[in-house]
C-alpha cells in the first residue's frame, strides 16, 4: 500500500520542483519559519525578571508571558495541520507568519502586562501554524531520497532558535530594553513572509464540493483537553495541588470525549485508524518520551552546574548552550545519514545514544568536573539530533498527501507534550531525589545525588522508547513481508 503512495509523492515532488524557481529559497523560508517559532519559545524566559520590574508584577504573573505562548502552540498545532490539509498549506502558512509578525509587534508595544500576555497567546497561535506546516511542506517539495537532509535542516534551525534565544535576549535587553526581544521578530517575520510567498508552491484549487469538512467539535475538545493538561503540568512549578489534579481529571475526561467524537465524525480531525500504523504510533510515543527526557538537561543542568560545580551565571549559560549547539551542528549530517542508512535504523541508533549518555550521567563519580558533565551531554544531544531527524523522516516520507499537515502537527504536539511533561515530572523527580524542599539552597552533594537519580530515571524511559521502536520496526517488516 505504501508503494503507490511513495510513487505519487515523488511525482508530486517533481511537479513541485517545476513550480518553484528555487527549492533552496523555499527551504530558506521554511527554515526561517522554524527558527522564529523556536526563538519565540526561548527568548522571553531571560526577560522575565526585567518584565516583573517593568510592570510591577509578581514572578507568577509574568510567568504567563511564557505560558500563554506555550498554550497557543499546544492547543492549535494539530488543528492547524488539518486546516492546512483542507484549505491549502501555503495560504495558511502565510496567514500564520503574518499573525506571528503582527503579534510580535503588539508584544513590543504592549502598555500593560495582560495585553502583552494576550499578544503572546496570539503569537503562539501563529507559531503553531508555522511549526505544523513547515514539515508538511518538506513532504510536498523534496524528493523522498533527500527528505532526511531537509528534516535535518529544520531540526538545526529549531535548535539554533532555542540556543540563540537566551543569549540574544540578554544582549537586546541590556542594550535596547525588553521591548526589543519581541520587536526583533518583525523584520525576520517580513523576510520569512516574502520568501514563502515567492517560492512556495501554489495551493491546488479543489472544488468546495470535494473538500473535506472541518471537525469543529473535535477541534474544540482537543484544544480544551490540551490546555487542561498543559496547565496541570505547568501551574504550581512541580508541586501538585488540588487545582492540578482537577485539571488532569478534566484532561482525562476530554480525551474520552474526543475519542468518542472522532469515532462519530464524518470528517474527523484525527482519523483514529491512523494509530493502527505501527510506525506512526511508535514515532509519537517515542518522541514524547525523548522530549520528556531532554527536559531533564534543562531542569537539572543549571542547579548541578551552579550548586555542585560552583559555576557563576555566565559560565552556567555557556555550558548549557553546548547542548543546543551540538544539536544544531548535528542536524543536517544526521539527515544525510538517515537518507543513506534508513530512517528507522537511525532512530534506534539515536535512542541508544541518548540512553548511553543518560546512563553515564547516572553513574557520575563523586568528584564531578565540567568535562565529566559535558561528555555525556554531548552524547545525549548527538543522539537526540539523530533520533529527531530520523523519526520525523520515517513518518513523513510515506504519509498520504491529504494527511501531511495533521501528521506534522501530531509530531510537533508529541514533542511539546513531552517538554511540558518533562518540566513537571523530571523536576519533581529531581527535587524528590535531592531530599530537599528548596533545590536552590540544597547542599552540593544532595544536588549531585538528585542529578544521578534523575538521569537513571531518564535512562529507563529511553529503554522503554527503544523497546517501542524495535517492536515497531519488527511489525513494519512483518507487514511489508506480508
């Protein structure tokens, strides 16, 4: 069944290549789109102390500047992918870039905190469209044998955006003030809009009678469910209270209602039959587990480096930037390797790398050093870049054309849910293993113990992900053999 799809996909890629004067310029536009959406996630964090002073607000209130963006992405990303499949991806991507750019300007000129938060939510909605549709365009524009390289490029730009955010934000705030961290997106957004408008393939006109309907009920239920889960995982900063439990229960109820609605819908947002595909199901599950583990490096790293190794803030920031930098440098080579040796095989290799790095950190010696910490971190991040590129390639290479947008959205959603879950769960594991109520004042030995235990848990989670990937590969071979 996959062969006709693949053949049709290659024909579509060939046609797309004829429509586009320069595929490279189109990829440049998509890369900038991925860069901006990732930059928007990380650049605001460094400005929270300054924003708290500027608006005379508490830290809990300014945290909504980050949370609003995160909620905007999480709640809309699957729906954005589906809308792109129905209405046309180019048209919707241009609308998303426009919304992101305008919202960035509104953030920069916001006179009050709550208007800034509202503008950040709108910015997150635009970013959701940008994230969901960039990967879908790769399947349309790039020949199958080069999909891995293109996915690696997008992964590299995402890593650069994540790594660049804190340092660029710090420079802009110190030189131009906090408004600059949002206004910097305006010229980049305009350039991205012009490139995508000029070089992306024009959407095919489909008669209205042939268009699939949009699942309004399913979209609303999914958005509410994801919002409830995201709030449950982020509010309280790791300490679960009655509100967190209530939100989790609401999310669980929402999942049940959503599945029931999708089973009855004439044109569902997500076709439940898609989850029978072992490659897709395994990719989503492993992506969530890997993203959960990767948050451990960001949750545990700052405390370990400052409390155990005694580094100052500047050195902590420098050491933490090594991981994203390695990911950025590894993305494109990992894509080339996935194209050559097979995406499913390289997915497993990447998981083995993450598991090995996590295991080494869990066995860290009693005499810690920067090199002793960075070595395993480099192994983990190289494994992550390899996994992420190969995993996305394995899913998007043979997906049906009318499902590329929603599938891309689901892949991004699985990553975001993992990051949200990891922030809460891995943070709670770290605090529990450190045996202290306040990690910021914990003794260096306690922090080191917490770090080792947290990465032991991380290694176990990756072993689970590896088992899922191996089982998926066996089922896929069995299906192809049949």
